[in-house]
C-alpha cells in the first residue's frame, strides 16, 4: 500500500472508519475515497457494484456495519443480521470482481462462544454456542470472516480479517438505548453530575469482565496489518487486559468527577461473563497498543464535553 494508492474506507464516518482515515492522512496517504450512507447504500448490490466500477479502489477497509450494545443487538435482531450480511457480502464480492489488491474485514470479539476459555484465542471460533443477546450480529461477522477465507481459497484474493475487542473513541455513539457500555456510562455519569442525580444505574451485576481499546490504537493496528500481513488466519486486535464493569464505572465516576452512588439493576442482562482477547499473535507480528484505559477515557470525556454544544446523541 503506497502513499498514492487508491484506498476506499467503507464506514468512514463511524468510530473506527474515521480513526483509520485520520491515521492514513497523518501518514501521508493522499488518495482516500469514501461515500456517506446517503450517497451509497452498501445494502444495495447494484449500487455497490457501480461504485467499484466507477472508482476502482486498490485497497479496501471494510469498517461499515450496523453496531450497538446489548439492548440494540437484542431488540433489532433481524436488522443486525440482514443489514450486516448485505453490506459485507456486497463489498467483499465487488472487491473480488474488480480485482482489489487487498481488503481488510473488521469483525468483532462477539464471534467467540459465550463460554470459551479465556483469553480468547483465534482458534476458538465455532467451538461452542454464541451469547444469545448478540447472536445475529456475531453470525453476520462470522460469515464475513468465512467469506474472506473462501474468496482467498477459491480465487486467490488477498482478503484479511481482524477481530477488534470493545472499542471507544471519537465519533462513538452516546445514545443510551443503542450505545456500548463505555460511552453509555460516560453519558450517564456526565448527566448525573450536571443534574445532581443521587445515583447512576448500571445494567447487570457489575461482575462481567470487559476489555477496552481506544479507536486510534485500533486504526493504527489496521493500517499496520494492511501494510504487513497477508495470511488467511484472522487476527485478534486488543490490549490483552480487562476490567470489571463495576471497576469501569468507578473509573468513569472518577474521571467525570461525579460524587453520587452506583445502583446495579440486576434485572438487566450481564451478557458474556468475560471477553478478553488473546493478542499474542498480533504482538508476534510486531504491533502492540499504546493507550492505557484511564488516559484514553479522559481524552474521550474531554472530546464529549467539547461537543456538548453539538447534539452528540
């Protein structure tokens, strides 16, 4: 991938896609193309094919997806399965048809079985039942991995896949109904502080363990692997460390300066007990994350506050 190579970022306005864009621009890449979802509906096979015919990208970062937290995944099960399958099928197939030099598919750590051994190694895929609340999304992402593997095996396409851990960063969603746990907690603690609410409600028991990675680190890993990795095996991308939801809440409470209490709503689902990625393979390829969790959340909270004049949810 050269500085002048034509690079298409699908999902450039999302948290990961926008971070990949910033990373590429800062590294001197100058021929980056993208379309908003209003300009190009990737669920539409013909529109996607026409775009590839017109633009002829050489490299593709497949970061477009319908995403959300436990509530969104569990409520919009059909939408998460259908839309993600359609988008990735159309982009991956068009990349094959138009002889794209390399494509990177971004999956999710939810592809792993609910009760898989920890930390999660790449070879644990399809060794057990999935977590029920996000099963449709996980199935779509597993299909994307297998599609890249199949196109590589049958057609010789250099299509690679990466599995991010839980991500946070600029351009995250702070919608309390559809967001992931970390931005939802930032929003809850900020609102509680601003409105002198005596406690913040946390979904579940607070005991599940989760790993969190800053989107800028994820983008750096993606660009590194796009430049240096050409194997069929998909790659876990994460930090290799995790934290309980309760301790995450306490950390965000500290960063936001909220002085009230915590109240755990145990009628709400916990989700998977633990999801820690084994990143030894990624580290062996020469890449390691840089941002620690406290400094990352501090910077994200500052960004959140700076945008309070703009509607961010």
